[in-house]
RNA sequence: GCACUCGUAGCUCAGCUGGAUAGAGUACUUGACUACGAAUCAAGUGGUCAGAGGUUCGAAUCCUCUCGAGUGCACCA
């Protein structure tokens, strides 16, 4: 393991020395791992729980912590070591934090440390939207999660390949094109074609459902089948229409990715996997690696309670699993990845269990390094969102509403002071911050009930809270520029200052843990708490107006370090950091 | 029926790889702008951690069962 936290490392060395003085030995890794934060910050900066030592020393933890405290050597960095029950609480001098944490933060060095020892080449596949459908707030959760996880892992030092896998083939496409050609009366709009196409899909479903049970139903089915055949054959009027309309949807996706500042290293399309994947499965069947059941070809996984993984329908065409199988082979063999993460809705859990198992049975060792990162879906107060039913909140509506709200509710007061460009930029940054934070702050297995009015409330634990703290720091630094290069950190003795420094020293540990667990929500919590501590410090300690120049400089430097950390943290989540707001 | 996820304050959620007194936000009641930015801060009210057993020196956290909510389970993606 990499012991990247300088304060924890200092504590580890001191404790190791004390243990040795007591005639015993414990590895640095074991000590480092066992360091925790005390429940109350005035008990100390770090605590060491003596539970592991209790076993090898055959004494009670409270006794050991007492002996350890007596054997700790204090110096200018470590100023207090006190036993409290089974814990040994350690307090460090402000200058220890200043030199080991704040200076590296201010130079930027602190954010360049490698946090993981092993960095296997990992593919993160996320954002698998269907073409010919509208993008809605549900897609946003996936996008925010994927983007932040890519950023987190890269920050921690992992080699990441990001990929998207849009669904540009299938019955949803046929339905959309069918309605567009046979029933639609509206002209194609000059702009917003992607959104318009989504409405065609939704209308197609309404009409089809309407005609279910009428003589028209059979006819509709025949027409859809004919369209699908044309698409598969790769020629005909519907194929041409598909090629054209597909671009409209891709355009829409790209505009959203641009807004979100998301880029993909690889774009895979279902249409590219379709025919080759079916051909490969036929080969595998011929080689005796797959079996036939009720006319379909696949793999029976009943013994593992995974059902039957169907790979070819009885009509010989492939399925979603078929394409995922081929795509996985491509990732392993051509892109040479060692780990593969799929960020997909929890409803696909069985699908991925089946696909991973089949890959394993086919002899792909990497299959055991495949991981389905499942998340719960976003629904509306009156139930599940479905582009089929048309009860969705389009992504663009959310963004527009949010930006408008920020402008009228918050930025109106600056309308004579700031340029229109500034207002627009900041509204967009704040809207983005609110949306990203809102999507990320909850654990992935929690459902998100999307209520527009709730989302427009920007107080309390929200993205703008963190952005606001950052903007205020920047404003402070503009108004009171730092004048001295060296800082006397020892002057930062106020409890609020101490807590601030403790918080900053924990940044890399927080990100490393979040990255290890694929948990951006943990960074949300960290940033929120850090921003909150800054607000306390800001209210308790005069900064720019402090008369003692040395204290003022130290506080300004601390504020600058908080700003740099918040900015880095927001960057890891994909949130912009406004210089003013 | 089988499998998976969830159940913590009125509401929305942290805490879950066992460890110190279960925390935030919101709502409600108060207080703080001639001030370095009030999108802020301070104080108060609010808990049978769904329930019952078990493992352990120690359980919101791990195991089993029960109850409740949701999702998935063959030719959709």
C-alpha cells in the first residue's frame, strides 16, 4: 500500500518507535491502516486503536494505549499523545500540518501523488443511451457517475480507457422510423432534431398501444418486422432514413457530452456489433461451446441459478448479450484491458452476471475482473420515468430551468456589475454543479426521486454550497492578496484553524477510498464537510482585516489551500469551480 | 417460486471492509448583515438504527429468520 498521507505517516513512525521501545514489532502498514479520526477533533488529530496489539501483547487495549502514550516521544511536530480508553490520541503542531500538508497543497505537489500501488489498465464503460429516444434526467445519473469515476481513478493513478456504447439498433429504432414515415404530419425541425426524434418514438408507442387489440395490431407488427429486415440488410429507404436520423441523435448526445465536459476514448455502436457478434456465436456453437434450447442458442446457467443466457434467438438473430459478449472480447484482445467496469442500471444485474459467466466459460481470464457497477434509477414523484410513455424530464429542460433559476434568483443582483457573458458563464457553472452534485451525493444503490422544485433549492448540502465557499475564498484572495512567501504556520492555533488543517490533510485519503470503492458520494461528503469547516473558520477568524500581519498572512495562506483543495475535489467530481458567484 | 437491492430523526440521506457519546441537510422555533460575500453562521426541538434471535470483549455495521418496499427471472434492450 502507498502511505501517501504525510501526517498519518508521521504518526506511524512515532507509534512504531514506541512499540519498539516496548520490545515489540508491528509493520508500518498495519499501524498506518489502523489510524482513524477521533470522534471529536479536540481529542486529537489522529487516533490509534490498540486492538491488534492487544492480541499479540495479551493485554487489554486500554492498558496498551496507556503504555504506548508513556513511550511516545514528543517533539516540535507531535505535541501531545494521550491515552483515552483503547485509543491513543495524537495531536500535531500547526507547523507540522503547514509544512507537510499546506505547503505541498499550495505548490500543487500534494495533488500529484500516486494513491494506488497497482494500476491495471481499466475500461470504464458508461453512457449507453439509445438513439431515436430523448435524453432525460435518468441518463444524467449514469453520465455523472461514469464521468466522476473516470476522473477519480485517473487522479488516483489508474490507467483508464473510457467508453460509450450507444444503442443505435433494435425495435425502438424501427418504431420511431415507422411512425415518422407512416403517421407523422409535422415537418422535421431545423434545429433540435434529436429531441424531435425522441418525440416521434414516444408517439409511436402511444399509437401502437392504442391500436393493440384492433385489426391494425397485426399489420403494425408486420410493418415493423419489414423495417427491421431492411435495417439488417443494410439497404432500402428505411436504412437510408436510419443513417440520417441516427446522426441527429448522436448530435444530441455530443451536445450533452460537451455541456457536461465528458469525453470518451472509445465509441462503440450496437450496429457495429450486431452481425459480427451473431456470426461469432454461430462459430462457438459449431465448436460445441454453446447449446441449443427451444430453438435458441445460448448457455444454460441454471446450475448457478442464472437461468439460460440466450445468445441467438430461434430466428437466428442476436440479442443484447450477444453484442456485449463480442464487445468484451474486443476490449480484452484489442484494447488489452485488464479490468472492465460497466456502469449500468441495476435492472441489468442478471444480464451482466450471465455475460461475465459465459465469458469465463469461454476461457477469458479477464472475466473475473469484470465488474457491473449497478446504480438505482431516477424516478419522478408519480412513478417511474419512461420514454416509451413520454413522461420524462428532458435533460435540456433541467439544464435550462436550473440556469434560469440561478440567474433570476441569485445573479440578478449583479446585473449592473457583471457582464452578460460572466452571468451566463456562472449560471452554467452553478447549474452544472447543482446537477452533478445532486446526482452524485447519494449512494449508488439509493433511488433518486426527481422533483424539479426540490432540485432548484440550492441551500444546505448542495453543489452550489461548495462552489459558493470556493468563490468566496477567491474573492477574499483578490481583495487581500498574499504579500509574503513564507508563512509562520505556528500562528494557526484557533480550533477552527486546526480543524481546517485536519480536513485538508485528509483529502487524498478520502479520494483514494472513494476511488477504491467506486464511490463518488464519499467525495461529495468530504467536500461538503470541508467547505462547512471553512465557513466556520471564516466566521470565527478575521482574515483580510486581521491587524497582525503575520497572522493575516497565515490565514490567507490557509484559505488559499482550502480553495485549491475544494477546486481539485470539484474537478475530480466533474464540477466547475466559479471564481465568483 | 428463485435471485438481487433497500429499510437509520416528520421528510431526504451519511455512517456499514465490527470499535470512543448514532451524525448532516431540510422543516419548525430563535438569534447574527454600517462587517473579509447572509447561496452564510450560531442555538434549540426531533432516534426502539424495521422486528427477533445469533457471533463477539464490543453490532446501525457480520450471520440467520420474520415483516415491509422495490427490481429482475427465454426469443425486448
